[in-house]
C-alpha cells in the first residue's frame, strides 16, 4: 500500500479564503488520489464547504482555528497576534511536528515567511531564505529565485540561492546538473554591481558538482529558458515576476480585442481556435502558481492570493512534487558539496573584504 502524502492547508488565506482553497483541494484529489489534507480554519465557514465535496471530506481532517491573518497585516503584527492560534501558524506547525510533509497557503506573503522562519527555522548554512517560482519559457520551464523574500542580497546569499535553486530544479525537472545563471544588466563579466560579480566569480571557481554555472544572463533570457535556474535578489525578482504576469494579461487582452474587432476577425478566430486555445493554455499563470520557500527546515508553498481553485490546485501539486521528489534531501546534498568546496569560507572572506 502506497503511503499517502499529507499536505496542510491554511484554509483562511488569500483573497477568497476557503471558497477557493476547498474546491482547489478537491480538484487535486482527481489527479493525485494519494494525497491527504490537514485543513486549518474556522469550522463555521470551512466545514459546510468540505461537506459539499464528499471525496475531499473522506481524505481530510478539519481543525478549527480562531485567528485569521489578514492580507494587509504587517508580518510582525501577524506573528504576535497569530502565533499558536491562526490557521496559517497551525498549517506551518503541522510540518514542524511531522504531521504534514508540506504546507500550502495563499495568505499574506510577509506573514507566511515570518511565521515559517520562526516556526521551522532556517537551514544552518543558509543566511536568508528565498522564494522560488517556476517560470514558463520557450524551452519549457525554468526556476527563478528570489522573487520577493529578501530585498537585496550579498554575494554569499546569491551563491546560497544558486545551490538551493539547482536542488529544486533537480527535483522538479529531473536534471542531474541544472544550468544556473546570475541575472545581470549584461553578460560581460565587467558589468553589474560588486555583489553579483563576486557571486559569479565564486560560483565559477567552486565548480560545484550539483550545478553547471553558465555565467551572467539578462532579463530576456528568463523567457527564452537560457538556463534552468535564474538567480537574483528579491527586489528585481519580484518586479520581473509581476511584469511577466502583467504582460501575459496585456497580450491576452490585445488578442480578445483584435478577435472581436470585425466579423472577419471573428471568423478567423473560429478557424484558428485550436491554436488560440493552445496559446491561452501556455500563457495561463494558474498553471505555474506557487512559490517555494527555500532555506527552511520544511516545505512551504505560497500560492498567489488572488488565484482561483485551479490555480490553488497547482500550488498544492507543486508541494506534492517537492515531497515526492525529495526536495529537502536534494538541498542537503547540494549544501554538502557546498561545504566540501569551501565556498562558505570564501564567501565569508569576500564579505569581510567588501565591508
């Protein structure tokens, strides 16, 4: 008998809360029948929704919580008020206690990161965690990190992200030695700020066995899929992510306007509907919804707060894949090679010299 994968859900997180989370979880069970859920939330609201999905009810345990972390709460405020009582905290705590193998929330990003760091703690070698996103490209998919956990990053942290991102790429894409690039304003080694240039030098010199460092990449390389993993700091990564999402919506709007402009255009749409449907499927941001918190002692997935049930289902499935493909073990292997290569000592030396 196959042992089920247990995922804890913050049912109260996101713009729509349980109205999206519950049907999203039910969708996952159609595709992943070996999943079981621990659902945390206000039972007065959540229980009737679970009752309307018999399959989900049979595969879930619902736990009542009294506190909801609001989308506009400051992380420090949410941590003080939400510890021990909120659906977000309880869902994370289930991972720490070993009751669940991954946690998924569509709630406040800052609060989720603060609680996850406080509850799960960080990995010993990692100074700051990162949020990694799967990005659709012309070649398939890539991983981009950090997309918003930490604004600004020094050379040591960028190397951390490269190691963790390559471990995730190995788990998701089943690539033995993922290619990695540092996002920069140009591909020439003389370009960029000192932290990026130092990180590039360290990665090149270390020649880590778990990743294939390709050098600097530019913004347009993300969509091309030039490398499996694109490494940057959280400010630039978040802007790139939001720009890509906005561009996809903009193109979709342009297409809708163009196809409704005239009768001839409408006929053309009917004739080419298959191609347009394929394009819509490829550009659908729900398919790649979910950011992985890397650098913690456990798997936490952040879903977009404004997603629908299909999008939340994708975030749950991302967590499922991280568990099945043993993300934490792969990160551990990457960090072991990191230590053996002496990168920690060199980054510490670089940081002291730069100061």
